[in-house]
């Protein structure tokens, strides 16, 4: 029955993709759902941006080991990002009436900056998407007994098919349905577990001292540098990302874009705490599960200790989260590939040819991420590196381009190239004591300021 229910659920996703494909007539329909989403749907779509493998499997594992300080990046940093996008970026971006995040670089800094930003933003998604595919492979192992590699292929191809057909319309409709199942499933599971444990107090009282601290225990430069890095990895690093952009810009108007992003951030923090405390309750009730892979503590607990209807509801919620996150993430680099890499070199392309290019991009991105998922399986690490990539290269030129009139094309290019180069050296060559992304972000800031003063923009 569990296998049948999951297969039926997955079939419904394909059906939604087929239905949504009928609403795709232009690239704006494919990338931004025609800019027609009302507040409720826009909020749900934006909320679903990251509620995937790290939230449901990676973060609970880290939380069990290190408490709140181990999960500052996710969910706290992720919720911060959505709120910041709503407060400082959404209204301005919506009024610019652009299709992709990289279009901003074209309008503000010129063609070269557009190309460089596109070249940098596309690979920044590969680790993130690969993490979702790994989680799908793990679910395939747990439910169907599939080898990990087979589960990765099946899950990835499923998401690719309905994203290929329906684009952001498909993502929006499925996200709305997924989130209802996700929230209901997590709430019911949490209520059952904490009732069985005798309430939240017996669970929290068993945890070590400082388990629920929100600030570092040691007041040292090193500890606070790591703390800052955890907050800004996703908190700032995911602001210059196409999936955030396209989800917020799919709103019906600027006010809706602002409100949906802020509401999604608040909603994210609330709902994303549920998997953490569910894992904590599972550890308290079934300590033997800690001897296995802690990333699987919630799925294993559900399979071994809950009735069938809870299993169906939970795995429906888990698969919902993975599908929601990966579908939007696949669409994002595919849109950038078509709009900002191919289109400038083929100016005679009509809108239908560009739409076909984006759909081909969905296939290429999926295949690249399947390869990475087969090669690396650390969900938390894949997500962290993906967000750090965009933080060190794109956050500074985006923010200064919006809020500093003196920012120039030279400053933009210097910021992107210098920030990424320094981060790569510090992360993979020197292995610096302080977090590499702090060096990379600082270098990006220096590049913007020095480049803009040395080569000011032309009036």
C-alpha cells in the first residue's frame, strides 16, 4: 500500500506537468508563470524554495549532533534570506520587468557582466540540485529497496519531465499542493510523537547544556567568524539566485512580491523547525536509531514505528519537499542558459525557439546534476558549497548595483572574479582557519570598491 500510494502520488505530479504545459505559450509563462500568481500561491511557491533535502534530512542530523548552533545556516539563515529579499530587493526587481536575475547585470553593468554572472550562477546550482537527487535516491532505498544510483536516476528524471513540460506553472501548482501535504504531514507526526513522549519537556530536558543556545559558547574571533559564516551562507548567498528571483517575480504585482517573500520567510522558520524537533523526539523515543545513519533517523522511525497511514502521509510530505525544491532549482539555470547565454549570440531567435532552448537546458542541467549526485552524497556539504559560490561572486555586485550609484561595470567584473577566485583558493587549496567564504566575500567587496573608483561608470 505504501509503494502504491507513493507511485500514485508521483503519477499525479506528471499529470500536473502535462496539464500545466497547456498554459505555456511564451518564455515568460515558462520562467515566471506569466506573472499571475496571487498572494497565497506566491507565498507557497517562495516558501518551497529550500524546503528539501537539507531541511528534512541534513539539518535534523546536524541538529541532533550540535543543537541550534549547528543549524544556523538552515533553517535560520534560509528564513533570513527570504525576509531580506522581500524588504530590500523584491519591489525593485519587479518594477524592472526582467526575466532572469542576470538581466539585471545586463541593464546595470552591460553585456560582459551579464555573461560573467550567467557563467557563475549556472554552476552554483549543481550542488544544490545534486543534494535533492541524493535525497531522492535515499528515499528510493528506504521505500522501494532500490540501489542509491537507481533512485537518483528515477527521481531526477521524474522532476525533469514535469519541469520540462510545465515550467514555472508546473512548479507553482505542484508546490501549492506539495506544501499542504508537507505541513499537514509534519504537524500530525509531531503531535503523535510528542504525545507519545509525554510532551515537549521530557524531550528537551534530556539534551546537553547549551543544546538550545543561539549564540556561540566561546567569545573568540574564530567562533564568531564561523557563526557569521553560518548565518550568511544561505542568508545572503542565496539572495542573488535565479530560483528565488523567478518565484518572487511570478507574483501578480509588486506588493504581492514583497508580501509573499516576507510571509514565506516567517512561514519557513516556523515549519522548518518541525523536522528538527521530530528528529529529537525520535532520538528520545527510539535511541537505537542513532546507531544508524542519522540523516535517516526520521524516515527509519516512520517506517519502523508508525502505522501505514502515517507512513503514506510522511513520505508524501518528504517527496513533496524534494520535488518542490529540485523542480524550481532545475528551471533556474536552464532559464539563465537560454536568456543570458544563448539569446545574446542568436538575436534572431524568436520566443518559441528560446523556449525550446530553455527546455533543452532543463535536460542538460538535470544530467549534470545526476553525475554530481552519483559522485558525492553529502547533502549538507553540497548545499553549503552551492550557496557559498553565489555569495562570494554575486551578492556584492547585486547589492551595490542597486544601492550604490557609483558602482561601475569594472567594479562588477572585479567583484565577481576576485571574490570567486579567493574563495576557491581558500576553500580548496590553502584550507584557511577562518571560513573561506568570509575571505571570498571580503575580496568581492574590495573588487567592487576599487574597480568602481579606478574605472568609474560613464555618464
